[in-house]
């Protein structure tokens, strides 16, 4: 059974102490009730990775991820972090192409394609984030934008990539951190379109998990998580508090 992935992106929030405390509270809040069809992924800032990793040690169904990495083994890349360093800190997953990296930090499709390839080749499971801006949606360009982001983002990897190693997150840019969520009909339509593209591009496209992200909260997760082709959620703001994220995980 492919499990639903419930991912918490803590962005540039929380000190080491706050992050480990939230992870501890989350484990207590969920207790023995982590549904057997769910996996929890915590993606704290780099400084908290080791602490959260120690907190999660021995907890079945919980994983750690990095928010970013630079596609090189090591070297003179001031301010960057390598896949090997993420793995050393306890990570199994990493985000690539989050809208804040694309649109605030200026990462382009070609660079992201290299990161997807390099991360997979260096034993990270990759979550490739895609999503349209509001102007693109208003102009009816959603499918065009997603096709381009998927085609370019996946162009360097093997068609035969394992469905355990790659995840796609659909995050409409206008829904991230705005409190505005895509309506369920749109989520179903876009996820089904992404599924079709994944089947075109990859041998195991049918099984690759597609997460929805964009203002997911405890009170809307219950309806989103059961939609067709929704294999989990990527949550920012509502994942910062253990009480709220534990309700999302169990929705
Ligand atoms: C995100 O950061 O990926 C995200 C979806 O944020 P939020 O849940 O706050 O919209």
C-alpha cells in the first residue's frame, strides 16, 4: 500500500529548541494513533535537523526532510548544504522547487532539473513542487505551466525512477500562506492532469505520490485528503503547532 505523506514545512521558523519541542509534542499528540496508511514528514530548518532527527529516532512512520540542497558533493559553495550533509543529519527526503525557492530566490527550471537528478542520484527522496501563479490561472495557463514545470523538472532523471523515491507536490502559488485554498474540484482536476503527465513521462507514474499544498488546515484537510489522486499534503503555516498538525495528520 502506498501511504499518504503528511509533510510539515517549517520554513525559516523555529530555533533548535522550539523545533525539537514541537516534534516531541507532535509524537505525544498523535500517540499510537498514527493511521496505518499515513507517513509523517517533518522539514525543519537546517539548524534543527539533528535535534528533530534525535527526537524522531525509533518512531515508526516519521521521517525527516531538508528544505533545500545544492547539487554538489562538497566545495566552495558558501551558505549551501549538500545531499550527503542532509543525509548525515538524518534526512531521507528533500524539497526541490518550492515556490519560495522559485519565485523569491530565483531558482530556474534547468537548475531545479539538475537538483532533482543530483538529489536522487545521491540517495535523497525528492519532492518536486510545482504550481501556477494567480495571473497564470486567470489566463487559463494552469496546464501549460504545470506541463512545462514537470517536463523540465523531470527531464534529467531515469524514466524508471522508483515511486518510492519521487513525490510531486502541487502547490498553487496563490494558495501558499494566503489562507486561500484551491476548491476541491480544481484540486481533483489538476491532480488528474498531473497523474496523466507522470504516466506519460515515467514508467511508474501511476504510483508516484502527488501531494496538495496551499493553506491546508485541520478543518479542510479531511475533505482534501480523500480526493482522487491526492496522496498527501504539504503544509506550511498550520504545521507549526503540534496540536494543529496532529489533527491534519489524523484527518
Ligand atoms: C508551503 O509552504 O508549502 C505551504 C503550502 O504553506 P501554507 O500551508 O502556509 O500555505
